[in-house]
C-alpha cells in the first residue's frame, strides 16, 4: 500500500514538475529506491518482532492462548471488530447518590426575594437517597453528524431526557450546528455535566435565575475564530421550555441566547477562559404558589420579558501544567437579570378570599447574584474546595403594592422579601481514579429569609463504561 | 485590550493569507512535534500541545488547544487511546473537519507500529489499561523510523506540490536515524538483561528494544498513584531479585522512587521520556542520547 502511494506520488511529481526540475529526476529516483529499501528492512523487522511476540504469548499461558489470540486480534488497531456489534455506540453510565442531613427541611426550600424557578433546586433530601443515574449513548451517525443521548433515571423511577442532540461534523470554517435538547452554552458551569461539578449542587445564582441550568429544545450555532487566542461565538434559538421562560404553543422561538468566550494560556502553568452571555425570553403566565400575610395560599403569575446577562471566568493552574500532582481551579460567575411585564395576584382559591378576583398590575425587577469558588488538589486523589454564593435582591417594582390595589408588601413574602441570600460551602473529595469520587460537603445556607440551613452530605459518583472526555 | 485586539487581527490576517509554511501541524506530544519538524522543515509550522513535564494521560481540552486545532491541517498524535480524555473534545469543538478521525489530517502514530502489551482481557479493575496495547511507543527508535516513514508520506499527501521536498527530508532524517540507532544499540550493549523498576509502564518499548527487563512498577496498577502497601511489596521482591535502577519520567513525582531507592539501596534516576524532558533532550536524537547516557551511568 505504501509503495502504491509512493509510486503515485512519484508519478504525480514527474507529471507536474516543470522542465528544469526533471533534471533532478535521477537523484529523486535514487532517493525513492533507498526509501523503498529502508521500508523493506523495517517490514522484515516488524515481522521479526511479531514472531517474537507470538513466541512470548505462547510461553505466557497455554490455556488462555487461543482465547487471548482471538481477543487480541480484535484489539489490533486497524483491524476493527466485525459483526453486528461493530457499530455500537459508546455507552457510559453514571451512578450517584447522597446521604444528607440538614437543619431545615429540603421540601420547604425556597430562595426568599426571588421568583421560584420550579426547577430541581432543593438541597439533597434528608437521609440516604439515590441521585440521578445517567445513561450516555453517543456515536458518529455518518460522515456529517454525531448524535448523543443522556437519559436520566430519576430516584422517583422516571426517565428524563437531559440531552438528546445531533451535532454537525463537517461544516468546516470553525462552525458547528447542534440541534435537539442540549445544555446551553451560556455561562461556564451551565455546560458542565452535573457529575463533573466540583460541588454536589448548583450555585445559588443558577438556582435562582435558571432553575438549576438552561437546557432548552432548539438549535445552536457556534463559531470558533481562526486565531491563536481562543474566541468562540454562539447563538441559540429555543422553545423556552422552562424557567425563566414558559413552554407554550407558539410558532416562534420562546428563548434566544448569545454568548462569547475567549481563552488561552498564561505560560505553561495557567489556562483561562472568560465569557459573556445573554439569555432573553418572554414568559407567559409563569405561575407559582405563595401565601398571603395571613398564611393562606395565593397564586401569582408573571408575564413579560426576562433578560439575563452572565459574565463568567475560570482559571486553572497546575505547576508546569502537570495537573497529576497538584492543581487549582478558580471559577466565578456574575448574573444580572431584569424582568418587566405584569404580575397577577389571585387568592380566589381560598375559602374566604380577601379579594376574590385576580388583581393585575405592572411589575419590574432588577436582581443579581454571583458566586466564587476555588478547588485545590493538594495531593493526587485528594481535593478540597470552598464556594461563596450571594444573591442581591436589587430593586423590585410591584405595581399591585405601589398602586394600592389591595395586597400589600406582606402579601408577597417570596417576591418582596428584601433579602440577600448567601451560602458558604466547603467540599472535600477523594477520587481513587478518574472514574470514582466520594465527597463530603458542608454548607451553611441562608437562602430562606431569617433562617440558616446547615447541611452536611456525603456523595458518591461513579462512571462506568466508555471513557468520556471532559470539558475544560 | 489593544494588544489583544492586535493579536486577534494579526491572527485573522495570518489565516486569511496562508504564510509560506504550508501546513499547520498540531502535535499532541513533544516527540511527534519534534518528528514533524524533522520531516517538514520550514514547510510546516508545528504547535505542540503538551510538554515533557506534563503527564500525557492528564491533559485537559483547554481553550488554547481548541483555538490551535481550529487552524490545524494535520493533527499528529499517539493514538491507542492515550489522548482519549481530551482530543475528541478538541476535535469536536474546533469545528475543523480536516482533523477528524479517519481524515488525512489526523495521524495516529500507534497505528504504524506493532503494539506491545495488548491486553487479552480488559476491565477497569485492571487500572488504566489501553485496549489497543501500550501506547508509549516512541522510546524504541525502530518505531520512530516506521512512524517517520508514514508521517513523511502523510505530509506529502497533504502538501502535494512538495512531494520531493518531503521525500528528501525523510531520507536525510532516516539516514541519520539509522546511523544513530546503530550507535545506540552498540553503546547500550551493557544494558542487555538489566532489570529496571519503572514508575508507570511507559518505558516498555525502551526496555523491549534494549533487551532489558522490567522488575515492577511503582504504580500498583496502571494510572494509580504508588501506595505504601505496594511499595513495601515491591521492596520485598527487590530484596530477592535486585534491580539495576528505579527509572521515572520527567513528569513523575520523585518521592515514591526516592523512598524505594533508599530502602532497596539501588539508584533512582530520571529519564527525559520525551523531547524537552531534560536539557539535553532538545530533539529526538538528544532524547535517545540522554536517555541512554543516564541508563548507562547506573549500569556500570
């Protein structure tokens, strides 16, 4: 085969070479002949090596020999396995679980001062509980597309599609198009799979502003610039199926995002990435339950536009860039959301309602939040980390209260609690290999107005099967 | 900021008007970067993704790698799953179809040499084993020669107007390499039969080439850090069968090796492992010169 290529090359050269070059033909021919001889010599050596190897194998163990041969033949690069299995996708499985205790009941978890996101944002359940088991199936579809499915088997015995998308392989020019359900490229942590997070749960800002994370149904177009500095621009159009948007029947996109990331190295020891992202949605009747000042249930809902900005950065350091022994990771994100539209207050489901009919008025809010976390691997396998979370209530302009339509500030204990939630989290984990991790996490969580929730948990994360590559 | 912008502009310009260097080569590890430079000369511009001081098993798909892969015409890697933890992501995220697996722009060195230690059975309980065999192929100069032949052909295929140029460089390199190999084999004669304790099984091809023996590894299983229990076992077995030296690569933690060396009373040495792993390992020739010199120093 090599010879054929060489001959073809030789022909091509002879054909295309302008006249003066032909004079060197003799010399070239000589070179080629010598290369051919070299190749022959090496091929003989390869043969010799293989013979030696076969000898060693036969000495190694007679009983296993034939089976081993059959299997090693499969493993030989360049000779793919045959049969129906040959095109099986890569499959991996993530197993996780927690044992937790907390001073406040996770069932009553809320972030005072912020509209509930309806996502899975509560801390780990008390006692032992299974986390989501994730099944990941991925393969190239054809020369043009790659496909991936992540199905989460929830501890409630349900199956959720976390991600299911196709991605183009051959667009070129740095472009990649993705379609289906996928983790949005906004922010930094959003695209990191949960089993690879450095803490068991999401930062408060992700819980309050994205309901844990943004994974919408839609399309994403990304472009990487042909520069030495990493520059990536992306845009997504989506259905807006979940908080901060609401799913609805509409012949248009319900959410769109824009994001830009830049990154590079500082010397050999440090790598960094920073980004700016924007998410814009227009929720309709985004409803949640609250209680009025007497403690009776009311329904509230918001319709309008929601716009979120995220600034993120991550910096990874390891001595000489060798992360095997020690390494440090610093990560932080800042969220800023403004919403404007109308709020509806409805206590008509009460037996003896104060107002009885839905009350509707203008509503606008500007709220923000951030977190900063550092994780240090101080020796192989062992890491500890600290995270500080903070949300700022900001300004909320509630027309129902301001215009004296009836309900007062005390009737909006969730939306109008001028509270600045904060949380301190400590983490300590041990990873015997890259496929297993056991973590101890302690947190003091002031998400609820006037209450401190002290949490402690042990978590395990195991991954089986195909070796996945992890994002930076 | 101004500087960033001008860097970006320059890079954009560079992309818009391909420079004289015809091929952008992205080498996963220093040895392949050095080989591409030998074979491609000034027709290639080589970017090496990792250094000799970095454990090749623990590289991350950092942004700079994605940016470099974006403009690469050829990715030269080891293969045999050595880069499985980061390269697939870099390939996917760069949006560069030229360097996908199976394309001419993707070159796997391990595909051109016979692999040793192909496991008959694979299971993660055996540690970080590579199903295709041991991927650290570059410390046998005959492997380098085989890979050089194949890589030379690949360069010529990607830069078809310059076939003669690459053929000539391949010949010059291989002539020098053949001479050097003969010299190394002559000089290394005293090493034959010597038994070595390694850190990770990344010197297998070197040991095989020179007819040495591996008396054990500091890692209890491939990829797992040394443990006291395992080192004690190793120490006991070394008291029965003495080894010539404990050999570790430039990127390995020296502590375990020194612990064992002191108790077993055998020397512990560091070899460059790849180009850049020592002051003298400036290129592939220097790599082998220095590796043999360090081994011979403890063999006498």
